[in-house]
C-alpha cells in the first residue's frame, strides 16, 4: 500500500500527463532518488507507471482518488443539495443572537442543510478537525474526507487504522436543536444509514454489531464514532465519523488487534473495484436523510430496522463493562433510546453504549 507521501506524488500524476522527476521532487519537497523509490513502491502496490527518459513519469491507469468534483457530481445525481464549491462555512451565531430563533422560540437550524464537500490528502483526524472548526464555525452539513489520517481515532480511545487509497475515512458535521440525551441513539441510526448505503451500492451482507460496528461474517469492516458538544438542553453539534475498510493489505489486517475484513471481500471475487467517490456520495446521501429524520423523530423510526440488521439479535452474548465485569444474556433488542436490552431468563437489563463492548458468548 501507499505511504502518504507516495500518495501525494500519485495525486500529482493523476492527470495522466508526464511529470519530470525534478518537478515531482520539488512539489513534495524530496530528493529525486526518494521520488523514484516511492514510485517503485506504488508500482508494487499495483499501479501501472510508465517512465520515459527525458519526459519523466506518467500513470497508465488513473487510480480512484477521492475527488471533490466526482463526489459533488454523484451527490447531485442522488438529489442531494450541494453547497457552492467556494462557499465558506458561516461563523456561529452568537448565543444571544436574536436571529437564531424565529418567533415562538422555534430554532432555525435547517433540517436539510446543503452539503459542503471537502477532501484532503492528510489530516490528523477528520473528526478532530471538524470538532476544532465547530468551535468557531457552523459545521452543519460539512463533509470532510481524507485519504490519510495521521491520528485516526476509534471508539473507547482506540486508534483507527486506515490505509491511503484502501480505506474510506470521513466525518460529517450536523447540528441539532436538542441536547445530549436526545442524540444518545444517533450512532445506531447512523449504522442503519451506512448499511443502507452499502446495500444500495451492491455491497449486501454487512450487519451491525451493537452499538455501531459494521461487520461481515463477524469480521469488522467499518466503524462509527459519534461525538457531540453542546449542553443538555441543546442545541448540540455532532460530528459523525465513519471509517470503512475498502481493500486492506493482509499485512495491515494482521496488525489490527481485532479480526477484520474489507468491503472488497463483501463484494466478492471478480466484482468490479469499489468506486470510493460514488460510495462516499451514497453514504452522505443516506446519512443526510437519516440525520434529518433523527432530528425530527429521534431513534424510534430506526429501531425495528436496526434490530433486523443486528448480527446478534436473539443470540447469546457477553458484555464487557468498564469496571472489568462481564454480563451474560441473550440480546432481546434495543429500546427507544438505542440502549441494548439483554434478557437473562425473565429478567431484562438495559445497557447504554458508552464504554461497553459486546462479544459472542
Ligand atoms: C470504531 O469502530 O472504533 C469507530 C471508528 C471511527 C473511525 C472514523 S475514520 C473517520 C473519523 N475520523 C476519526 O479519527 N475517526 C472516525
């Protein structure tokens, strides 16, 4: 797989034209020898390069880089309203700004914001970056996708591992009138939206694992991290982070602490390569629809579908609690807030997502 530096070199080459080693070296601030070494790695990763003395390097087949124009086009084809390319996120209204509220105290946070699309080669974490921006700007409808995260974060303080070109890592900002309690079940609704999007793109068979892992045949293919700031009464700003394994090299799969798979395996042998731009647009389209519905109706309309898509519905499991204790039971389902309901004989117990992990019993 490609390193981030190799990746930015390939981006330079993605126009399919010849670029001299000198020019490439100057753009990324490396020596020509290092450029040549990085391009050799890219060839090992399966990219077809042509070298011509006196002209330089050229990519014979353009890889599927994330591309703002392609994503915007695919979103428009799905009837998603896209913000103008040069639109700058507005500053947050001041807390005492009267324009914030329409007469009667009804908030003016739009239910269906236009989506602003941004792609970056490298960032520490798309979620961290949106949370930073949220302090100053309105991130309602802001999409940030990255080819490479240097500090990708998972649930429960874990590291999120992704590879440049072989993963999809993005975050979407959203504002809700309501506060923390109301958005408690949001990460489960996001899981439903992601699985719907995968199915719509022909990737059937991905299931949910409470609270919001995406699994295929019990192997993890993606994860969701929902983070929030705001006060208990609202409004609140939420950053929805989604990481999907598209095609992970064996070496990377081996290095991840839990059993993982990727969407290429879900698609199956002989399937055409996954178009990440199209998939991202589909995910954003489903997410925007679900986040709007959640703002209006909460988790209840998602609960039955969530249970249907849960890999462990009706199955015996054990829960690992933060204090090291384990609880065993059978999954009865989720309640109207997204809490897991475990049955042990006639007894029913509810568990809130937080720091709990679910395991097969
Ligand atoms: C998990 O299963 O632990 C959640 C993983 C969430 C990863 C995504 S990748 C995009 C966004 N940026 C991050 O740093 N994390 C989320």
